[in-house]
């Protein structure tokens, strides 16, 4: 049900996804909604956000494993380009879907905020390891995530991956210059 | 009704906004829905997107009037910081709300794509006038809009304007360097 929720949030947003949609998509029995999610839609949306945040965070950490932030930015953007192209631009980021939807309670939006903060921190840690100062590393990490998430929205609206390709190129240049201009700590 | 729609889309998304909500918010009489929008919710969402895209585009063009793209980026970001802070992070960009919502038809999403393309073009024209090459101007304009729109989503999720402040600073640096490294056309 949580996997189905993530898929449906990506396509339809949170308000656009009912428990009936989730049951139909997942094939779960009707009674499982209140058995697993006694707190209703808010509790469900929080669990979906944590699951999706963890999954995307895992992909980002995988991309960062080589300690090469420029390659990681390109690889993370390429993953999203693959998602957009294979889904014909009908599905985006489930965590963004949660953040822009007012239907769920404040706990759901906070779960989206936590996911973004975790991704930002993962990226900033590697930038610091490559010698970028802590404040700059944080603001660069925010730029990278904001740029990629914003570009995913533009790609969906325009039915093309070109906005994200352009943004990934610009971000790789900015991050590369920041790393090149830094000395790794001794 | 269109002004109310833009406000409600910003807060609740498109799926989360019913015609009943729009009538209540605007005080318009019940019959006006099918009188003004015989095409139903799709037609309404397209009109709201065009209205909102024009309004935000007007603010961006105002910021660009001095032909100073760095000041324009800061001023456009500051406008959004004001919107986020005054609305306690409950409302974001209505055009993003349309782009990530699957409820409206393809015409609505295309209207969002047109709005983003128009803003991008307005910004790229000024970058070219300041000597930046056409391809670079376009990719920088995409970065600026994606970065600001993505950061607005992060701000809403985290209940803070800090992500957008950090992104605005990074974008001002990138745009400033591009303009400084270019020669205005003779």
C-alpha cells in the first residue's frame, strides 16, 4: 500500500489520491486501511513520505559513494531524467507532491521537510570532505536539490527533459568550481 | 473566481480545490461556474494558470527593468520570501501546483509549461543583452527559475525561508559571474 501510495502521489498528488485508489492499485484488502493506518490519511501520507524519502535518499547516497560530487549531481539528475522519460512526464517526485499539498496535516509536510534536510545533509557532507567550507557546502547542497526538484516540475509542465538537462549542466559547473577552488582538509 | 482559484491552488493544489471552495472564497453566485466555464474544471484551471502566469511574469519583468539580472534574481526571490513569510508557508506558486497535479487535463499542464517558458524567455533576453551567449543565457534562466521554484517547495516543507535565501545567494553569484565574464554586444 505504501509503494502504491508513493506511485500515486507522484502522479496525482496527495489530494488526488484516495484510499480507494490505493486499494485498487495495490490489491490490498479493504480492511487493511484502518488496520495498518488507524490515523487515516495523515498517518498514511507520513509513512509514504518517509518511505519515498528513504528510497530517493538511498539513490543519492549511492551516487555520492565515489566522493565525486560533480559525478553525483549528474548521476542523480540522470536518474530523474530516466524517471521522467519512462513515465512520459506523468510522474514526478512524491516528496514534492506532499510539500505542495495542503490536504495532509502538518506532520506530513514536516516528513517532507525532514526528507529534503536529510538529502541536503548527505550532499553537504561530501562537499565538506572535498574541502568546501561548511556554510558554502550547505548552500550549494540546497541549490542542487532545489534546482533539480524545480526542474522536474518544469519538465512535467513542458513534457520534455530539456529543463533538467540544462540545470544539471549548470549545477555540475557550479559544484565543480567550488570543489576545484577548495583545498581538502589536511 | 479566477483570483480565488489562484489563491486556493497555491494553498491546496488543484485536486484539493473544488468549485464549491471557489464559490465560497469568491462569493460568486452558484450559476456563474457553468456560465463562465462551460468546459468545467479543466477550462477553469487553464484560465487560473494563465492569470497567475501573467501576474508572476509581470513581477519578473518589473524586476528586470533595470537590465541588472543579479538585482532581478534577488528581487524576484525576495518577492517569494515575502509571499512565503506572510502566508506562514501555507501557500506557494500556483503554476507549480498545476504542473504537479494530474487532475486537470493536458491543456492545463501545457498552460503551466507556457508560463514557465515565458518567464525563462524574459530572463534570458536580459542576460543576452548583457552579453551572455544565447545557449548559456537559456540554461542560466532555467537554473534560476528551477532553483527558485524548487526552493519555494523546500521552504514550505520546512516552514522556513532559509532554503530560498541560500539559493538566491548562490544564483546571484552564478548570474553575476556569467555577466562579468561576458562582453555586451557592440
